[in-house]
């Protein structure tokens, strides 16, 4: 997980690159980030815990893994 200061720094670097004409995809790739990650960081600045409502597929996957791990 990326710390909040690191996220802020990455967002600032990407925004600066875009101001200098670098496409969003190239700016994200240079920091080894997906565009979707950048979008989530800039859309939702608060850290919210993962819940079943926010990520239903992930929630089901984790529950299935837990059930199959039980003896």
C-alpha cells in the first residue's frame, strides 16, 4: 500500500508532467502506476476501507479463499 505522502507526490508529478504535454498514460507508466490508480487517487482523496459494497468481486474472492482454507 502506498502511503498518503507518496500518493500526493506521485499525483503532483503526474499533473506536472501533463502540464508539460506528457500524456496521462505515459506519465503513469513512468511511475509504474495504472491510469485507474491515478484516477482513484485524484477522485477520492480520503482513504476508505475496502468493503463488500465498494469491491463486491474482491469481497467474494476473499470469502471463497477463507472458506476453502478451513479444514
